[in-house]
């Protein structure tokens, strides 16, 4: 379940919320536990090594940490941050050049689509009941010229609601990838 808090001091405003997937879908948690028990049994009884069973459970537990621990999100006047487990992602508002609104909101330091989007920027999972509040907060804190893409944003405010660039994947007309051959 998601929870959202708004804190407003005289100078600093912020939005804080958490997203706990195991509260939304407890049946998925039961499946993960069942698979972990099977991994333990296979490692312990099939390979006759209790250490392999423990390693199997550990691999499953650590690979599903975002499901169990959830993610926490913080938007302040200076930056946007998401943290899952021990992995924080943060971007300052002056570095946000594109906002993609889809199943999640991606705050990107790149003007156009890039293969690096998966590794740069911040992804926000926003509770449905708070999407308007978060959207207005994001619009108020992004710098002039930020592109707003996807549902939830109109094409105003320096944005482009449908056009996305894929410059890095285009080839020239003669089929050459643009590499020089000597």
C-alpha cells in the first residue's frame, strides 16, 4: 500500500511516500516463498549440500528485495529521490530535461530517448490517488524548457506529448551504420 505525506515549512516543501508491493499483492509473496522453499529443497536434498539450499534462498530473497522492502520516494525543492533497498537514485531539478509519464514517471537528464535512460535519472511509482498532486509538484519544480511526455501531461510547458526521438538507432539511407571504413 502507498502512503503519501506532505511537509511544508516556511521555505521548504516536500512530498514523501512509500510503495510496498507486497501489501498490494500478497499472493505474489506466497509464490516467492514457495519458490524459495523449493530452491532450498533442491539444493539440500538433490545436491546433498545444505549450503546450496541456503544460497538458493539467499539469491531469491535478494533478487526480490524491492518487492519485500518496497521503495521510498522524496521530492523536495532541490531534488527528486527514490530508494529501493540500499540503492538510492537522485536527480536535481535543474538536471531534469525530460519527464516521461507512463506506468511510472521517469525524470531523465536526457532531452531525447537514450539507451542510458535505464541507468540515469529517477523512476517514481506514484499512487493513483496522488498523481495530480505529484504532477503539479513536478511541473512547478522543473526548469524552463523541460520536455513533458506521455499521459498526465498536456503538450504545453515546453513539452511534446507524443514525439519521441530514436536518433541513436537510425541508419543512413544506403544501409551504412555511419561508420567510416578506411
